[in-house]
């Protein structure tokens, strides 16, 4: 399997394809792919999705993907790596937060990540603007392009936030999204996820926090945290060589048997069976 490498912080490319040159790709960077025109099938890991004009996909370094093109397709590619986030640190903290949010919450499944209908024309206009800047390359085009990229990544972060808990809607208020973002950014630090710590961080009483979270997301705070950890376990089982003991330690489970028990409760099979088949009961 060929592995592509990105030698700069970000890269922009757009091209028309009748077939996807590399049947399978496994990269060392993140990739946003926007369909300007055309139809076909996107394959990611063990899943597939029928794509069309206006779809936007996020691929992570763990993903193995390809496209089966039916109708000649115009793709726009935005590739970026983790150093892009580090370079922004201290200059644009909001961008750092949003990009980190994207990196930690990619679903590793196919499908358009644009869940907010009003964001679809916005993304189209932003991509047209950045293509125009790169085509003309007038003064300050690099700076303007980076600002457009930051906006695109912020819009992507919002849409990823919208599709996580089942009750999160397009008009959900910022506070719950900030809480979700905090949980996901600190998922590897159990101490920061205690109710008391969350209450203190967001200046909300512990009793109200539980009721508010359940009302906004449709599930309890603890269930959401556990479910999110299990989703990360799934990703590691399917797309890494980590041992169960390593996964259990990384995600704060008491031990491997504790992880096995919780995983089977959610998925109906133990982790080793899931790793072999990639299927839940």
C-alpha cells in the first residue's frame, strides 16, 4: 500500500478525474476532499458512500480510502498536518481549538460531513474563493488563503460537533458544544472529566450540569463519556496495531477485563471478535 507524505503544513490542489489514480491511499496527514462536480462511490476502511456534487469528506492518517468514479469528477483537496495546528498556537487560539476538535473527532466512516444545511453554500463559496486566490496569486494571496482555510476548518468543526450526540441540532447553543469539545479534548485525562471538575470549569452547579447535559444531548454525561471512549476503542481496533492492554491504559479503563466488559455491553461482542469481523451484533 502506498503511503503519501505531506512535506509542508498544508497543500491545496484541485483536478478533474475519470478514475482515481491510486486504488488505496494511506497518508501521514489529514485531508479534506470536496466534490465540485461528478458522482461515484467513496470507500473508507470497510464502508462505502455514494458521493455527488457538494459533498465534503474528512480523511485522517488512519483511514485507507479510494474513489470509484462513475461520472467524471472535479475534486478539491485540502491537506494539512499536525504542525499546521502547532504553527497557529499563540496566533489564533480559536483555530487551534477547532482544528484539534476536528482531528480528535473524525468518524473514520464515509459520508459527507456537512450536516448543517446553511453551511453547504458557505463551504462552496469559501472553496471557490481559495481557488481564485491561488489561480491569480495577487499580493497577500497566501495570507488570505490561510484565513480562508481557518474558516473552512471552523465550519468543519461545527458540523462534526452537530453529528456526535443524537440530540444535537443545528440550533443547539454554544455552551453544550463547548462542554463536548472540552470532554473530547480531555478524554485521555479522567481527572478532568469528573463532574465536579466540569462544574468548576464551566461555572455550573453539579446538579444543573447533569440535567442540562441530558436535556441537550439525550444521554447522561457519564454515558456520553463512556460511549465516546468506546468509539475511540473501535477506531484503534480497526486501524491500529495497539494491544488491548495499551488501549485500556490510554483511555483510563481499570484493566483489560474492564474494557472487555464495557465494550461487549455496547457492541454485543468482545473486542477481539470485533477486530476480526469489524461488526457489532
